[in-house]
C-alpha cells in the first residue's frame, strides 16, 4: 500500500529538498498519516449527521419528556454550532474520551480498552499464521513449479487456493468448529479461559488470506527465480540454501510485505464475523450490537480504533519495506 | 490482457452452432468450465423452482415434536429447532440470497466502474486526489465499511444491499481506473485511430474485447464477495429481518445449535461456499472464452469433443473421488445411529479381518456407514495416487471409482430402506476392500516399473552426436584449457523438440580470447550456458565430454561440479543492472562465492575484494563495497560483475554479451578491462557477442554460429583476407561504420534467421545464401579444415578439398 504524498507545494518542496533520504521519507509518511487520520476524524464525526433520527431522543429513550430530550441535547453538545461540535469531538478523541454508550451507559473508552486487545490478539495471531504459512508455502510451491515444472502440482495448488480463498470466514469457522470442537472435541469453543481457545478463531480468520497470499508469494517467487541475478547466483555455484535464503527471500518478502498491510486490514474485517461465531469477546461482537441499537458513541469509537490501527499498520509496513529494500527510498521520490 | 487480434464478425458467422464456436470451446477447455456450467444450471434451477415446488406451509409450519432431529427418510438433512426441514429451508432461501447478492454486486459494479472510469478522465491534480482517496478507502476492510454504512441506511435487506454496494465499489473503481487509463494509450488503439476508424468501432472492436476478460473476472469475483458480505451481514443480524430468511440468517440459527444439529449451520454454509465457487468458475471460464489468444490453441487441442475429454481425463476421476470422500465420509456422521467415531477404526479392522460376529458390535446400518468410509478413502487414495504418479492412471482411477460406487450403491439402499441386512453390507465391504487392495498393488507395481524404465531408458532418449564430428579436431594452438565434443542442447516442447545447440566441438587454449558471434537465436548464449551447465528447464545438455583442465564436467556429481566450476569458471552476463541482486550490498555479492568455495573470510576476504575492485578500476572501493547496485552507474556495475567473477581466480571467464546493454564509451572500458585481465592474469575469455566490431577488437579467434551449429572457426588475422563462409561475409559486411545506427547492427543481412523447429533439410543458411547450389539444400555441410587454423562448414569452400582427398 503506497499512500504516496505527492504534495509539490512550496513548503514541502523546500523541506524535502534539504533533507537526506531517510528523514525525507519519514516526513512524507508522517504527512500522509496525518492526512488520513484527519479524514477518519471527519468521517466518524459526520456519522451522527448521516444516521437518520435524533441522537438526543435515542439517548433519552423513546418515552422521555421534552425537557429530558433537551437536557440530553445539551449534554451531547448538539445545541452548539457544527464547528464547535467538531472541535470538541477532536479534543475528546485526543483525550481518548469518546463519550458513553447510549445503551449500557458505559464509557466507550472502557469498552475499547476491554475489547480491543482481544480483537488485536485474534488479528495478530491470524497475521502470524498467514505469514508463517503462506510465505514458506508459496516459495516452496514456486520453487517446485518454476519454469513450468510439476504441472500437476501447479493445478492442485491453484485449485486448492482458489477454493480456499472463495470460502467466507463464517463457513470455515463453522466447519472448523464442527470438526475440531463438536466431532473430535480437541479444541474448546466459546471461551477465552483456555489458552487453546484462540486456535480455531485464528485459523478461521487466517485461512482465506493464507490462500491468497500463498498465491501471490508463489507468483513472486516464479518472478524472482526468472530474474537475471538468480542466474548470476547460480553461475557462482552457491549452494541452494544461500540462493533461496539470501537471493530469493528478501525480494519475495518485499512483495509479501507490500500486501501484508492489506492482509491485516482484511483480517480485522474477518474478526468481526469470526468473533460472532466463536463468541470471542472482541470489538466485532460489540460493533454489531452498537449498529443494531444505533449506539453512535460506540460506533464512532470502534470505527476510529479500527481505522487508526489500519493506518498505523500500513505506515509501519511502508517503513519496514524501506528497511528491507533500500530501493523504496529512491523510488518514492 | 492480450493484444491478440480482436474477434471479428467474419469469424463469428463462419461458426453455425454455438457449441462449436471458439468461445464455447475455450470456455470448456478446462474442467472448471464444465463445472461452472453444471453448477450454474443447478443453482438457477433451484432458485426458480424452489418457490414453486415448496409451499409456504412446508417452510414455516412448526412441528415441535420433531425438533432438532438428525437425517431421516422424512427429513434428509434433519430438522431445525422448530421441527422444520433443513434442506427445504436451505433451498427455499436460494432465490432471496441470490437476489440480494446480485443486486449488491450490480450496484457495486455500476458505481465502481463509473467512478473509476470518470476518475481516469479527470484533469491531472483532481485525478491524483481521486486515486489517493481510492487507495485510502481500499486500505479499510470492506465489511467494516459496510457495517458502518448499515448504521446510516438502517438494518434491513435493502440497507444491507445498499451498504455493500457502496462499500465494495472502491476496489472495482480501482480496476476500472487502471483499465481505462491503460487501454487508451495502447499502440493498437492509436493505430486504429490513425486508420480512421470511428470511436464506436474502436470501442466495440478493440477496447471492449481487450478489457472484457479482466472486467468479467473482476465482476464475478465482486459478485462472489457480495454474496459472502450479504450473508455476513444477515448472519450478524444486520441484514434480512422479520420472517424472511437467507442463507446467512439460517447460519445464525445453526451456529447456536452446532453441537445438537450441525447440519443446521453446515447446510446453508455449504450452499454459500458452492455458490461462491460457481461464480468464480463461471467468471474464469467466461474470461477464457473471451480471450481470443486461447481460441486457436483450444481448437487445435480439441480434436475430440469435450465430453470425450472429460470422461477420459483424470480431472473428472479426481474430482469424483474427492466428492465421494466428502459425501461418504461426512454424511454418516449425521445419521442418528452412527457409530462413535472413535470406535469405527477398531470395528472396521475387525470387519475386514473377517469377524462375522458383528451383531455384538454393530447393526447393519452401522456397518454400512463404515464401508462407505472405507470405500471413500480407498477411492480418494487411488484417485490421488493415479493423479500424481501414473501413466496408466485411467485404469486405476476406474478401479477407485468402482470401490466408491460399491460403497455408494449400498448407501443408496440404506437411504431407501430403513434397515439393511448384515450379509449384503459385509459382502460389499469386503468386495470394495479387496478391489482397493488389488488396485493399490497394481499401482505400486506400475510406479516401480515406470521408475526402473526411466533410469534405464534415459541415455537412449538423446541421440548420440555423430561420430564423424568428433574425429575432425578443432583448431588448437597450445595446451587446451577447455575441450567440448558433441555438445548438444535439446528442448522437448509440446510442439516438438528443438536443438538450439547442435553437436558442436569447441577447444579453448590457455590464455586465449575467443569470440562467438551470430545473430540472436543462433545458439551462442545457449552454448555458454551449456558449457556452464546452467541451461534452463526443460533443456537437456548432452556431450561426449566437456573437459575443463582435463576434467570432464559432464561426469561430475552436483557437489563436485559446484566446487570445481565455482572456482574454475566465472560468468558475466548482458545486463549488469538485472544481473546484480538489487537487495544485497555489492560487497556481499562480491565475496559470497569465495566465502563458500575457498572458506576465506574476515580481513583476508575483504582484502581480496578490494584488490579485485582495483583490478577493474573502481575507485573508493571501501565505500563502494557497502553500497547497493542502484547506487552504481551502468559501466561500474559491469566492472563490479567482472570483479565478482575474478574473486576465485578462475581459469575461464565466459562473458555473454557483456557490452550490449552499455553505451559506446562504456563498452570500450569493459573491453579494456577484459583485455587487461587476460594479459595480466592469463585468464581465458570466451566472449559472446552479436557485435562483430567488438569481437574483432579484442579476440584472437572467432567462432561463427548459425542455427545451433558452428559454421566457421577462424583466426581474426585471417578474417579479413581468407575465403570465408558466406554467412561470415554477410556479418562482416553488416558491421556498422562510425556514422551508422548501432541499434541495428545486422540489419543488412537479407532474410530472417531460421526457426529452430522448422530447419531446412540441408544447410540452414541456404535460403539466405547468395551462392546457394543444389547440394546445399540436401546435405548438411560438416565443419572441415581448409587450413591448419581455419575450419568452415560450407560446400562452396570445402567441396574442392573433398575432391582433392577423393
């Protein structure tokens, strides 16, 4: 994911012209991070205006009196002009204060603190599985099918991965729960008490990205193996492990990392479904309740949290890419 | 995207029946096309017939006494918590689910394509902003955006469709943008414009056919993900409401009772999975059908009808076996009186051991279940084995199928009748088992005999190079460093076999610089790769021998070869940018081979590296070693390549077009460096180039190659004076003067180089030769000495000699 900032405005040009490649690169990333975060803030703020109905009425309850509604309107700050509301909203976010839930009257920050670690744990474990499985798998199959070898293996790999990547999360989740929890009774479901409880949800959430990333890694492996520098390495008679670990891996990892950010975003989306199948107490379960009850503060808080996570991960991936592949610094000019 | 010629109207009219059109042939050219057709038919039939055949009563009528039952004759897949038939409800939900998915996908496609195409036509700055906005939106998971949008538009079926339509449009917009901004700039569009075609004709004849493939695949993928997304929202309770239900909602009910009636969740989940696959296959097959590049190919392959191909191909058998496994293995589990899974293996072993006292441990239907599984496993095993290992896979796959069918027929009888007799069950179980054992033994025998035949047969596959050529020894002055006899490279392709290098003999003396010259396709680069044992797959190198320093490298093990060639031979390739690994520092790349082959490291290694860098005149070598290739200039990269080759002090450097990718002044530098190394270190250089000028400048001897053979072997000093091969004459005549264009050095040789898969019967150069006579078209001329230092393969030059000898 390249959120390239091509601002050629005077100040940026002046600033970037005076910096070395690394500071210049970091500055650009920082600016684009800021722009996206600002957009996120505006979007979540606008949510209240886009949703039909009066938030004050919703908070006070349907059978509330006119005074009560007016009181809630004041408490929510809805009587203020829009720009004042927005500034208050931004200030609140800066203090990590997203208001309180209309329904449970719980502070949104508290909900997020309780539940976000669970979601992050699930998505993080998923990402770990994706990277640990799909990269070696893709490289292995790529190496075995290079230059049109092993046509059969290629057909099997392609059909297996295309089938798996077409499987929705709740299908894999249901199947896995049925096989490993119901039938074989190997792994627990619907609890977070046992440390093994994360296995099934994490596999369900990662199976689809594993398949699609393995395909990408295989293609990239084929691509790199066909490069001249691999022929050079072979002409130097390096042993196979050096050719693969030193010459192939960094170049393949670049591609894997580039879409690694997207994969993580997809995993976060997948957690919403999987958490509901496995009763995993993360944000995914909570956001559905919130949407169903039009509990604005909770929706705002959760969307912001997901959004910020995605943006931060993407920025981290960009920086990691620049570390792994020094060409990125030059190319992003 | 291919830029093959568009499908013309004339072609379309010449095919009468639609199933014989190239579109349909390409559509069915892979099993997925057949599956797509079949599954789409099933899906459409279900969607249309389910609401007609099934009454509302059957779907909604509660029957609490029969709630949460397993599969039975009345309810094939069992009942839900209100006693309603699971299968019927799943089928009944088909039209609504499809309708929702299609509307959401349609919306996403319309919004996305329109927005994407529009973005492509925006003025510069706005377009950049639009693209960046798209990228930002794409970074967020679609399902989360959809959930947020549902909050805005309200929780209902329509709301879900709207939310998904909007949330999934950015990815489609991105594709449409790329296509729209890419297609307009393509060469064939511009040439169509120049030809004066109208915009409408350009759009329909050129643009649409060329982007249709991508658009269709993307649209079908979008539909599949819309299906999943709609179902997800319904599953979460944010989609279909009230008494209506789609597959997603059925799953919600099922997940709660996964432990009691697993089919309640699995049936609709499977329905979603199958529909998703159908959409994927359909998109893939349609795209294949619309790709004109595949039409001629498939037409050639499909001499048999597609039906014949499918029923005789291993694809079908493998698919069949897999389906059998899934059906037979999982279905018995849902049976109310199925065995405890943990006990089945023990019981199975007892039955197969011939234990007839089964009444104690199992009932008839339980035995039936067991044999279904056994049959399924054997079928799958045979299918897989035959798919991967066998020449006679068809035979074995049929046996596997029979095993599966034995089991399957019994399964049917079990479904129809309530209980089954023990005798029949036992008989079919044993029949299936013994068939399976027999087939497995056959398979193993087949694999073993295949293997032994392969190892014995391999030397015969490559025709021995002619003995005559080995007799005629090449030019050699001093002690030969390299001697290759009968060097041949062969590629077995589907269209036949070709030999880019055909039975050549090379001798290189110690300290020589020998050039190899020829047009592209003459086999000169392949000769270099063959000498280095680096010919790409599926090329096969054969030779009487290739001796380097007297050791035959064709008889070395992989380990010996690696060590020996790693220190005795180095290669330099054409493009120094792509030949150096961009992700590794120059120092690492320079030293790694020495580290491995000579076990030198630390300071000594660094000192060596610095010396070699000095040899090739790279200044500030200390810092240069720490830099990456992209920080080097083109000429410096090539010198670094040469330094890398020199690290192990090889006796032979093979340089494959080392100057071609460089500009003229840099070329001279590289040639100087090569010459210095040759003079100072005595390294032999084999220099491959299509540029006769470069060869003349540096080499002492030149080998001229044409169509995989050496046609002339001559000293540079004689090159301008002696009688030469007509091809060499043409090459020299084509050497550019100072003022001519260096990009096209060989432009003035009339005719084209020959196709290697279609060589003329006599001399390969005969069709282009100005001196051609009858004998040239019938016999291949041998490479013969015309004097001590000069060999030519041309009847024009050697016929007189032959007469003299005779």
